[in-house]
C-alpha cells in the first residue's frame, strides 16, 4: 500500500471516530424539533426581534431539539374575523409552545385558540390591564391554563410580606376586611395558618359589600384599631377608607396588586400603609420575551435532558419542568413556582401621607420586601435592640442623674414594675453593637426584655416568651445575645455566630478547712472487701505459722505437739505483723521449712500491698484537698442525683430549652431533675453554687469563664 493510500485510510478512520464520539449521544433521529409561535402587537418590533434572537440562540446549541419559530403580528385595527383566521392558520401546524406578548385585548382570541388545542403558553405581558383601576381587575389572560414570566404577585409571597410588616409595626391583634372575591378568601385562610406561631390574633373577618355598609361601620367603631384591607377593587377600597372621621388614630394596611398611587380618596386616617407589587423594575417587554424563550429552552435541555429524546410535554408536565428552571435572565432572576408562574421579585411598602400644599395624598416609600426579607430604607431611625444582662456579653450599672454614660458604655432602659429605669450597659455585645450601628447609620435604643427571658416555646399555649416573643411582637428589631436553636430559627432569622459558645458546668471545689484530715481517710485507698481480705489473710497466716511450728516433727520428737516450743502464738503474731509492715522481727522465728517458705510468699504479697497503699493514700489526700463533685454532664451524680444533690440552669435560657426539648432521652432526663432548681440569671446561679444551695450550675461557657476568673474567692 502506497503512502497516499495510507494517509487517506488514516484520515477516513479518524473522521469516523470523530463523528462517532462527538455526535453519537445526540440521537439526531430522536432529537426532532418543536414548533414555537410568538404572538406580538404589529408595532412591537423589539419583542419580535428578541423572540427571533432567543430562538436562534437555542438552535445554535448542539444536541438539542430545534425550535421551528414563527411570529404572528396582530394589527390594532384588525377585525375579529381576521384574527380568528390568523389564529387558525398559525395553529394548523400543531406548535408545542407559544410566547404570548400582545397587549391588545383582541389578541386574546389567539390565546384562547392555543389553550383549547393544548399549546403550552408562557405570557410576557402583565396579568392585569394597566389602564383598568377602579371597579376591579380585568385579567389579560387565563391564569389557570397559562404560565407567566411577568407575574407581579402571588398569595404566598404577599402573605409573607404582610407578616413581616405586622412584626415591624408591632401588631398583635387586628381586624381583616376583604371583598367577596375567592382569591381574597383564600388569602385570609392562608394567613390564619401562620398567626399562632407568631402570637398574632385575627379578631374578626369582615366581607364588605355596599349592602352592609352600616353594619361594617358599626363594627369598626367598636372592635377596630388595627385594620387590614385586602382587595384589588380600588373603587371599593375608596368606599371603605371613606368611613367616619371620628377615629383618626386607626391604622390601616392596604394590600393590593394594582398601583394605588392614583387613589383620590379624602379619608382622615393618620396611617395607611400599602403593600403593592414592584412595577417599576425598568424591564422592557422584550426582556420578558427573551426570558420566556430561555425558560422553554431550559425545560427542553435541563436536568440531563440535553441530547436525549424529548416529546412535546402536556401542560401539567410543562409546569413541573418550569418549576425546575432557575437562571438569571434579562428581567433579573427567573424562578417558577409549582403552578408554572414566576416567583414575584419584590413588594413595595409605602405610607400614604397628606400633602397640604398640593391638597392630595402622596406615597412615602418606606422599604420593600424581597426574598423573604423586609428592608426598611428610612435612615437615621431608632433601632430597637433587645437585651438581657448576661456577663460578659451584657452588663449594666445605674446611670448617674445628669451625667452621660462613660466611654465604652451605652444608655439602656429596664422596665421594673411598670417604671422605666435608665442604666448604662457595657460588655462585649455593646462593643459589637457600637461598630454595627455606626456603619448602618442607625440610632440604637437598648431595651431589656420585660420578663428577663431569652425565649422558650410553650407548647400548651402555642406562644413564645422573652426576647423571641418581643421580636415577634415588634417591641424590638434585633437582639445581639440570642443563641441559635432549631425552634427559634423557625420564627426569627439568625446571622452567622460572631463568637464561640458551649455548655459548661460550674461546681464548688471541696476544700478542707484548716487542713483537717478525717480519721477515716486512711481507709479510703482500699475498699471494705479488700480490707477484710487483708485482715483475714493476716489471721490465717498467724494461725498457719504457729500450727506449723507445733506439729512439725523437728528435733525427732514423736509427739504431735511440742508444748515446749520456743515459737508460740504471740511470736507468730509479732512475726506476721513484722512481715506485713516490712520491719525486722526481734522475736523468735519459725523453725520449719514450710513456715519459712510461707513467710517469704506472705512478705512479698505484703510488700506489694503496702507500696500500693502508700501511693494511693498520698494521691487520695491530694485529690481530696480540691475535688469537684462531678466530672461532666454524664456523671453518675447528674444521671441519678443522691439525696440533697441539686443542679440547675438559667430559667428561659438556651440551655433550658436545649435540655427540655432535646431529642436525646438522656438530656430530657437531666431536665427532669434540674427544672425545679433553675435560677433567674447567671449571677444568681454562680452565687447559688458559692453558698451551697446548688451543687452544679449549667450555663454558657463564656459567662462561667468570666465569673470564675473574676471571683477572688
């Protein structure tokens, strides 16, 4: 074979391998293509261009089903018959997907045709007609059969935004007023499920209509002070807000999916807060079109589907695939819920204020709710911080009248029997707080918890106490000295810990007074059975030595006993004791070989015994001089406390909550023994150990370390 033939064969072989490995997994025959239609207003060239560019970008990818795109442009002056004919012609090819971006109301005819034929539709237009404001909401598409990339509100996110504002305003009970729409009823029922864990109370729910206006007004006069109004009918909202002006101190929260800035009602309330979806995102319709096509592309290629066979999904399957979509698109982050609708981006929180110069109400922007967080943007306001005295984190001293707090400390307020007492707080938390407030441009207002507790959940009453309860009720905004637990994390948000922590035991060392040695201390190295064994073996050895000397046939005597033997019973006692304590025996010694051999063995055993006793006695006397009553939390005295042995922790603290609600059965057993001995504060617990009313005090490592190092006694 010549060289050119070898070269050609090699090129053919390499090309075959390349084609096999580069496209072997694409399944070209199975990959197929899908029809996708874009519906636009005739003058909207930017959305049409965005649609074509997005489909071209998808088709440029390898190993993906291709999009056979087609655009349908609808003129504003087209007749209904012309639109029907266009829709029928466009849907004859059986497209799988549609991106609907026509804002003309007549274009909905095309949308209805697509829904009846089972086309998967994503809309890029707002859910409501923007020019429709006063008698309710006209939806621009059917939300049940259509997915939306331009969703501005959802029931769950709107509820979360409302709950966040309720906590900020410190509302504990309120009255709810709604229209008769099913969506409003569903929202209130969903809201009810979230009230008990947050200690909130819905006193009454009124469904308003024009026929019951007098009854409605009477109920407001008797039962209301905080009112939540939920409706998308702005005309109805004006009627409700225009009730009598006799109660200007009432506070309203108005939830609406429309822009409430154009309300012209002349009501007399001092505070009307509004929660509305964020409309002013500076996002163009073409951006939503681009993200709609990208979302469809993700459903086709996402989660390992790239290069695999994919058939046109049904509507329910399409929505499930959309719920897996998550990317950052042209209209900000794109994410869908289980219904195939985009998760709303944000809600604005405003307050309506009367402008005397222009004789009208204006919206004052207070903040926004986004991604589960309520952010208030007004600077320079007080930041209410809840504290409890717990050295070294927070300590306080009385404030001198007419003098400021010393450098390194901050003014704080403590309520005692209804009277507010000013104190100066200092400690590690105060140092951290000072740095943070300077960066946030906030004015800190330090408040001690009313009950002195940190927060334990009471399952019987479905309520919290302490700092957690006051955070939920709105008495405070944040707390810097609260330990993280799974229960607390369900109702309040935590940052990353800024200092290590752990549970430690504090016990008083047992120390003899005047170096007194108790008379029984010499017996402690060995247990009673060992002492009894020693005495028994010593007695047996004495009898053995005496008997051996008596019965031995020494000196050739044929008598069994030798009454004239010089080794008597008293000699055996002295000899055995001399062997036991390692002293020389001045008395007579046994004469027989058996007795002497037994004496050697007994002496060696006593040598080991005496050496062990001496070493243990010294160790026991040293340890007994300073010894804690327990070693750790698993000590036998903790598990089964003897009579008079008491241990406890701080009532209402993280430690108490940890032992009380632990999944570990042993820790719940510990709580059973400690719950009657708990104290109110760290300092009280330390004093209880010092005075002997508590044998062991369980508390935070940092606090115990501080108290121990600062205790001179």
